């Protein structure tokens, strides 16, 4: 065979060798990486106004602005996110049927380039007056590979809220500015290990206790709470990071005080009735607690009679926001119960503002945590109201790492292996050899 033909044949073989690499169909992730997170901006629990002589209660629970997102990499639905504006379970109060609130939901696959969004109009439930809200849920889709963006995320934003509003523009708790909750889940790589991670946070504005009364208490949120958990399938790669909020409490008769550590409290004594001021003052002095003047409970709660609630809409059940299509997520656990308030005299009531401590459970390959970031409890001989602001939970699971480093299969992406690299290198050498032979042959025939 002439030298030119031999050279051309070698070059053709080289070109075929370095042509498009064979694309192997990406396999779904078979490793059980999972994570979930939830955030509720406000939760009103076990309202019972009968100790104040009002025919209202008990009311089981009202939830405002719930967000949840989660991933389970080896499930058919491997990512989901949801957000809900308002939900309530009202016991003993006749409510008309019908949906209570706006919600959004999104799941993957397929991958969603844009989130689902919804706008919720202002809502007056009688027990809660909430401003307009915005809901976002984004499920991008999970794989076994870490990446920069989150696998899932969700958020809620509410333009202020009054909790237990009263007459004349009063409220037991008023959040006057916009507040926001958010969640996210994903995979990250730390120290060579792939870790499942979940985050829940609440961006809280300053709020007021006994709002609109002469004894209004200001609670300034200097630092909002954030909860993050992660695990790479070993004790060394598992952790819980909770940033407790930093509050400053001040008001008439209440010297400014900052609290920033889980478990810290500020207790306030106040008269249960207008005629009980002297007894309340004596109780506050004996306990060395600040005394709130006036009768703010009567001012803020006096209008909460059952007839106020007849125009409200309530759900049959008010439960945590769930992601029903997603399996394999760690259960966030129960909300940590607040410590019982100490009993006071017959004419005194107690309000406790406290910072929650994260309840955590860590196993070999999983971690979960939950915390009621800020808690406001009111008692007058018996529990009246229990309000959690920034109820956060997060959980994560990861398989035990392989003994030898192995890249997990990845979520539909093209896969190239070591053999393809060897073929490509050989092809490049053949191309070089073929080109050299062609040049030599042309010079000989020139």
C-alpha cells in the first residue's frame, strides 16, 4: 500500500477514536440522601380565655405562614416544596366550611427552572389578623452530586400580623412590619464527603406586646434565628447549628434587658383585673419581677367573644405542612413544650417571653432538630395563650460513606468513564502519527 494511503488510514482511525465519546444514559441516584426543613412564622396554641371570664376556648391551634421543603434523592419524586398562608383548628366554635388559605406546591422530576408563586390577600380570622402574603415553592430536582444551588427551597412573607387583636386597635402581640420564613435543602461537599443539609430560618421584625395600650412592651429583634443540620453518614460529619435570636425587651415599668441564649426568659407580672393592682404589685415585689401597670389583658382580649369568630373559616385539622409525595424524610419531631408557668396569686397574671432551646436527635446516619425560637406564654391561674414565633425544624439523612472513594451515579447526566479517557488518548496519538506520515509522504512525492 502506498505510504500516503497508509498515513491517511492511520489518521482516519485516530479521528474515529477521538470522535464523540459514547454517552451512557445517566442512572437515577440509588443512594438515600434525604433532608427536610420547615418554618412557621407564628403558631398560636391552646388559647383558653375562660380564666378571664370570657366564653372563648379552648382553641387548639392557629398557624400563620408555613413553609416546607425536602429532598429524597433515590425516590420517584426526589424533591418537593410547599408554602401555606394560614391554617386553623378552632374547637367549639361554629365555622363555615370552605378553604381557609392560599398555598403553593411544586415537585420534581421534571426539573423546574422557575418556582411556583402565589399571593394571599389580607385575612381576618378573629383570633389573627394577617397582612397580605407572598408564597414561593421551588423544587429543582435531586441527584447524588453536590451543586451550588439548593435542591429545594420555599418561603413565606407576610405584611405584618396582629395576634389576638382587641378593640380600639389593640392586640396581645403585634408584628407591624413584614416578616419572612424560608427553608432549603441540598447536598454539599465538605472534607471530601457528600453531606445532606437542611436549613430553616425566620426573618422577624420587631414586635409589640399589649400593642396599642399605655403599657405597650417593645420587643426588638436584633438578630433573627436560623437552624441548620447536616450529615455525611458518620458522627464526625453530623452537626446542628442553631443561631438563637437576640432580643431587647423594654417598656413602662420594664427596664431594658437583652436576652440571647436558649432558655433565657423575661417574666412580667400584671393585674388580672382592674381591682387587683395592689395584689399584683405585692406579688411582683415578692418575686422581684417587673410589674406592668394598668389592665392590658382586659384591653387586648376583651373583644374576643365567639360572635367575633363567626365570619372566620377554619380547616378541619391544623397540622404541620407536609410533603405527601416525598418519602424517606426524617420526622421533625414534636414541638418542645414550654416550661409550665409558676402559679401566681388570684389577682395576678404572668407573661413570660422566652428563647427556645433546640431539641436535637443524632443517630449514626441521621440528625433532626426543632425549636420554638421565641415563645410568649400568658397565664392567669391557668394557661391562657401560648404563642411561638419562629417555629423551626430541620432533618437530614446520608448513607454511610463507601470504604473506597466512589462517585455516586448522577441524576440523568452523561457519564464518561476511565476507558473512554484511554481511548481518547490513544486516538490523539494516532492522529498525531497519521499527520506526521502524511507530511513525510508528501515530501517524498514532492
